[in-house]
């Protein structure tokens, strides 16, 4: 992901004097920008003073940038409410300085100043869910109250979203101080409530970028050219070469009262760093599962292919006190168990790799693979750990999972294409690539089919190119197809045989089965690296509806 270049424009012109007891000053005001001060609403324009206690509001298609006395900068996006709860900065050296802000609505980006650098414990930024502490940094925040939209147009879960562009921050739930987490440069995060531990995000959500500023940036002359024009001459008059830089500006070292501080260096609005929407790609950000309604875990224990699914709408979702329970960390499955007997599994000292998530039909589907020191126990009570192929898992928060096929249409059909999932992997731990997967569901006959193409390189043997084909019929009042047959053809020096067989499961979500989840095994399909015997290939993928939805 690309970061916007950060350039500081130094102007030679003089600047108006600041009010000695002001907390800061507006350096940019676009559209409707006001402050609620002592019960009175005041319109804010460039150079207006900001006082401790002010509640600053931006309207639609509006924005503001504020420079505070300690040289920190806050950029507010449209439809935001930001309160300067308590700001004290007299000389920056005696420890009495304080900066407490509240982001009540909307979003901001900020570069912290001298208080953040010299007296980190005196800096707090409070949102409805969490409190941010800093270590000298810059970061983005957006507060969502069912008013943020993901890249696919769906409503994002309520909570606080953000990302760190420099330094690091601590994020602490307002009602759970023991659940604090630290996020560093390049990290993105989500805090769902005042008690839930903050969760990492794999990528920034689409709404984290300020689209208004992105449009202004595109419409304006090149920032690099402007910077060169303003500051590109040496003392001898020769032109210097403008260099692209993604580093943050140094906070001025001045520690005097605002009334006498030279503020010329920050009187021009600066482009604070953030990841622009146009750099995110078509998938946008990474949606997060808050309340899971179902999951799948699959693995091969050396003899038998194990596939476990649980929860669902008929069981009231997946509460921790249900007979079949599991625990999660963000979009990761960390354990599953049956209260009375196996199967069960625990991530333990293992790790999650190859994880991701996607939003389809208004619900989130996530996936990943356990590797390392996990423990799994099958229905017979056999426990194994450190399986080379790991454990593939998928989860969703779709409320229609296991709702029964009676919710589907009675005629017509649906076709699907590949949307996501962990990479296929063989039972020796060699990771492959799923190049394509398609599926179909006939509502009248309830016939299910899929086909897929994947490749996997076997060390010392070569590549195996597999073509998979499976079909079966859903029986009873169910929306699951379990243990249906798969046939596999293989070409390449990594193949153990030209053809083989296996099993697959298909599960569906949505009132018209808009999402299909396929997992299975192609048994004895590929060679082992040593050349003796044969290995099997595991796969788990999310398919999205392409027609008949």
C-alpha cells in the first residue's frame, strides 16, 4: 500500500499573532466548520482561535485542519464532532502540559506534537469505545455508528477503526483497562465496544480514507511542484531537486508560550499521511466478524480426512455456552469443542497463517490455517499435533447458515465463482495455488456440483496440476452437502497418479444461497518430496453467486 507523500511548506510571510490562552488555531476550513463554545455556536474560518473546551463540528462536504500550541495537527473530515476536552501548554517543559481530546463522531488524522513527544502520559484521545495513548506518532481514526459503508456498499459494524502511519499507539477499551493492545506503524485495527479487546485488521477499511481530501488532492496542482516552488531554491538561488519523502516532519523544538512561538512553518495546510481509497484495490478493507454463526475446521490426521462444522441459526448462533462451542480472535478461529465429547481443537502454541476475509451478501466470511503447535482430537478421541498440512478453517456471521433449505426458492439455479479462501495445501505441508473454482446449485433437484483447478509444487519432484470435479444431492431439510465424491485428474511430474478420488462438503448461506463454501480432499493425488508413497491435497474456498442470485 502506498502512502501519500508528506511535505512541509514553509512560507516567508508573517503570521497573525495568536491569542495567548488559545489551545490552537484553524489553518484550514472548508465548508461548514463551527465550534460550540460555552453554549454558543461560532463559525470557524482560517486563523480562528481554538480554545480548550471547544467542540468542533464539520458539516457535509466540509473539512478542517487545526494546529495546536504544541505544534500537533488534527485534520477533521466531513461530518465529524471533535472536542478539545482539556488542553494545557505553557512552556512544554515542566510536565504540567495536557492534551485530552474526544472524537465523538466522524474521523480524523493527526500528527502529535511536543506533548506527545515529551509527556506521552499526558496525551489521550477518547472515542466512544476506546482511549488512545501515544508514543510520538501519527494515526487515522474513524468512529462508525452504522453510518460507514464498506467497499461493497454494505454497512460496517459499529465501533472505532483506525491505522497507524508512524510510531505506535496503545488502544484501551474504555471499560476494560486490562485489554489494552499496542499497534505500530502499518497496523490497522477495530474496537467494537467499551469492553471487547481491540482486534487487528489485515487491511484498512475503505472508509478510513478521506474521499473529500482525495478529490481535492487530485484537483489541486502537484504538491511536489508546489513545494518545489515555495522551498526549492537554495540561498544562492539555484534550484534544488525535489525528493519524494514519506517521512513525517519533525515537530518544532520551540517550547515557549504560543503567543511568542514562531508559527510560520505550519501556517499552510499540510497533506497528512494516509492510505488513499484508490490504493486499496477492488476488495476494499478487511471486514471483521463480531458474532459468528458457524464455522468449519478440516484436516488430515495421516489416515482420515476430518471435517467439523458447528453452530448455525438453528442452534442460536455460536454462544460460548452451547454444546458445540468455539472461540475466536477477530477473524481467527482459536478453539472449538463439544461440551460432552470430541471432536475438539485448540490453536495452543500454534499460529494462524494465510488468513483473510471478505464481505458477501451483507455478511462476513473469513478463513485461515492453523500451523505449528495446535492440538486436535477426532470423534474417536485420537489427539494429534503439528500436522504438516495444518487445520484449514472458515467462519461466518451470516444468520442464515444452517437455516435449512426451506428458505430457498423452489426452482431455478445459482452459479458461483471463486471469492477467497486459504491456499490449498498437501499433507506434507507444500502450499499450492487455487487458480479457479466454480459451482452450481439447482433449487428444484438440490443437486450441487463444483469444479476447480489448482497447482502445487512438490520439492525434488516437480509440479502437479490438478483438475477437481465433484457433485452430489442435498437430502432432507438441510442446506449442507456432506461427504460427496470428488474425482481428480493430474498432469505434471509432481503427480502420484493421473487420476484419483476424494470427498467434498458444500455449505450455503443467504436466503437464496448466494454464498457457497466448499471444502474437501483429493486423496493420494501428489508425490511426496522423497518420492515414496503419495500425498493428499486439502482445500477450503468461499464462492460467490454470479447468476441466479
